[in-house]
């Protein structure tokens, strides 16, 4: 009864389109779920994300889950995840994406899941890293440890706060570094970010991880911006 009243007073809305959610729907309505622009990158050896790294940095496997369109469902989902504390979006998408990834041979050799870190200052402002719940869901479903302490942001990047295009040169210039010991050697890291645009952030993170002897890096993101 109480639950019914709460629902009546504070109806749950779809985080993709703001439509009223039906009783059997959670977080995303059936229509948004049906219309989610899946990239199906994981079926393709050469996809939009792998092309960003060609000739720049060796990446074992890379894929984005969804296409990011302005004013689309994915933009709303990411906005809710990133700025409105709707971290359940990351949990749900991570759970779904794990099903796509679990049969990929390269993913089966991954030793740890590594989030693209936020700068301390940003983490304090926002209170959470928007990729944490996505990483945690992947970690749980794929049974791969999650390690948010290896990679850190060594310099604060203003370009990331605004909607400016990522400045590849600025970001790639050692914004990230690793805190590693001998125990972190010989591992295959799965680097995870929310949205891939130019790929510069991921490139910089991957470069830092590859400083660890005998390491390998794969990359997945929630969304990919078509440019
Ligand atoms: Zn919806």
C-alpha cells in the first residue's frame, strides 16, 4: 500500500525518455530498451573503436556498447548517470553488456577491470565516478576483479568539464599514471570509460597501463560518439 502511494506521489520515470514507467519496468521503459542503438562492435574485429587506436597503441580488443546520438536515449541515460546520480543506469547497462562480452575470447583472458579515473577534485564535487557501477556490474557478471586503484589522473583537465571537443594532444600528454608493484605485472587490463569521442583519454590511460611490464590492454565503453 505504502509502495503504491509512493509511486502515485513520485511516479518513476524512464531515464531514457522521461515516460512514466509501468509497474514491470525498471530504469528504462520497454520502448527505449527496444530502441537502444546497440553497436554490435563485439562481433567485429575492425570496428569504430578499434580504428581509433590503429597505429597509435596496441589494444587487444575494443568495443562500445551503444551509439551516442545528441538528444537521443543514450544521451539521456548518460546524462542521468553522470550528473543526476542515477548510478543504477550503469549497473543495468553493465549487466546487459556482460552478456555480450562473456563469449569473447580476449575478454576471457582479462585479469582486472580498470575504470578511467576522475580527478580527485571532480570526484569530490560529484561524489562518485560515473563508470563505477558499470565496472562493478561487469566485474560481478564476468567474475573479473575490479581495480580502481591502479590508474590515477596526474593532472586536472579543464577540457573535460566543458562540452568542448577533447583536445587529443592535451589529454594524451601524460594526464594519467599508474601506481604499480610487481604483483601488477603480466596482466591483461580491461579499461572502461563512459563515452568514447576522440579516444584520446583512453589512449592516454592505455599508455600509462602499458608502462607496467608485460601488460596488455583492452577497452570497452558504454557509448561511442559518431562524429
Ligand atoms: Zn523510455
